[in-house]
C-alpha cells in the first residue's frame, strides 16, 4: 500500500526563492491569549480546527497515539473529508512511534502528512537525535494561530499524573497571523502565494518595537542557515533594556556566555531577575547542567526557583511590564544551535501582566528557592565530573557539527499493507 506520507530530511529553508530568507516585522492590532497547559490549549485548538473552512497547517515535535492524539486525528480527518486542505508536518524522532494504521487513516482521508528527517531504528533504538523540527505551530484559515511549547500528547494534561508537564502557548488573532501562516506554508514546502490578508515581511526588522501601543507581535525563528541566533539575540536585546523586572521560565537552561552575562548584568544594575527551572526534570542531565550555572548567577542577585510539582516544559519569558516571549525554544545547545524553533515576541501590557501573575504564583506556591549563599559540597565531583559535563554541554553543537550534514529531499515512501 502506498501511504501519502512525505519524508523531509533537511535543515535548509524550502527551495522556493520567495521563501528562502523570511524576516517578519512587528504587527500591531493583535489579540493575544495565554493558554496554560493542555486544559486551556487543546479545547481552543480543536475548536478552531473543527470550524476550519479552507486550511489547517500544523507543525509539532510530538504526536502520540493517546487520547489527545486520537482526538486530533479524528478532527483532521473530518476536516479533510469536508474539503479543508490539511497539512501536518511531524518530526521523525518525536513522532517516530506512530503506527502505519494511524498514518494510513490520515492519508486515506486526504491529510498531507510530512515527516521531518525520519530514520530507521538501529537495534530497536531511534538514533536520529539531533537537528529536530521542534516547532509547535497551528494556523487555521489564515485567521487564527497557535504557537508555544505544547505538543499533541496527553502528558500535557493534569490527569496524566505526576509526570504531566507544565507548559504555555498563545492564541493569536489579528495581522500577525498572516506572518505565521506565510511561515508555516513556506516551511511545509507548499507554494507561497500572496493573497488579500496574507502579508510577507522581507525586511530585517529591529528587535525592539518602539511603539507605545499594545497588541504588537513579531514572529522569530531559528534555522541552520540565515537565522541561527535570532531567538537568542532577542533575549539578549530585551535583557539589555530591562529596567525593573525579568522572569525566565525555561525547561532546559544552559545558554551561551553572552546570554548568561546579560542575565547577570541586568541583576547587577538592580533589575529583579527571576529564573524558574526544573526541579523534577524528565532529563536528569538538564538539571545537573543548569545547576552548574547557579553560583555564577546567584552571587550577583539573580533569584533562582526550581519548580518541584511536576516537570516544567515551558519556554516563556517577560521583561518589565510589556515585553514577553512564548514559543518552542529552550535555552540550551539543542534549541539555540541545532533545532528548528519558533517563538513570538509580544509587546502588550495586559498579556505581560497575565504571564507575570501565572509565573509568580508558580514560583510562590510550587517552587523551592535556591539560597543566595549555598554551602559548597561535593567539591571534588564539581571540579572533575562537573567540569567535564559543563564543557561537553557547552561545545555540544560544535561536536554534532562534525556529523554528516542533512541533504534536502522530499519523496513519498512505500509502506506495507499491514500494520506494524
């Protein structure tokens, strides 16, 4: 049986000359809604998909065959059957366990499924760990968009249990949706057309909006070509301008020296800087790596909280009373130097305050705060194993750069007629 699933193996932009270098400026007049965890996110996304009339574009790192994944599949199939164009771009590693029957149902209904960088297992283990499609974007009818860190899996719901993730996304309605739509369409390899209401921003915009109005949104992303450090630069620029407060909640925290220095410098000049990190991580190495940076930051007044209720999966930040960012990018070597990521920058006071209140409640009620002066312990371990782990993590992107580069290809695959 020939299943209409396309495999993309590239960290390059599409070949379409009009979509090679996409830069998006600040768009005003947007309505932005914070969606915390799956309880807020999934109903909004599924409602928009059920109401779709023309098009659904979806990118996700993870799609599991659980109650969330099955509901998404049914919604996409129903939309395709009523004539809606549906394109689902999935990561070959994060979605590598999807069954043939699951994909077949989507394909037979007319859903265009694309898999980024798939790879067969070696000794039963998936080995394609690096350069992932890590974005989480949904655009419906070029009228409403969703972006953040939430995948389509039941572990983003509280009833999943102690391992349920704490995470964030946003719903956007307004002019910025045109940019998200154009970006998602271009990255899917589909033809990009200019229509009424769809806008492109080819200029390279300033990273900081100067307008005093609210509702400003700008899409930023990182690829492995011309936008390698856009997200990191946005953090650095915002922190350099911080005057009163900065809060960063990030699941995997091991940024580069420049960003670390900007966090420290903000605290030195009197900005109240708070970091919310994982206290119960799903990857132990992430916690160990982050803790190696604590002393460097604590001694200059940065307040560090560890979220201990369940795994933290969020990738959000705010500066002062109007700048915020929400998206898929962690602040670690994978996200900042290898993965394909996307965030939105937001200049909106009401949204900033809503995000601040949510993070403040998280820090106050469910976190432990690291003492400013920690007692030195296990010093021998920190001088040996700690030193090695620090430098392996720091130079990890360079090491992976020695691996063979991906080459662009897009082709249908043959699948067996029976389930596996």
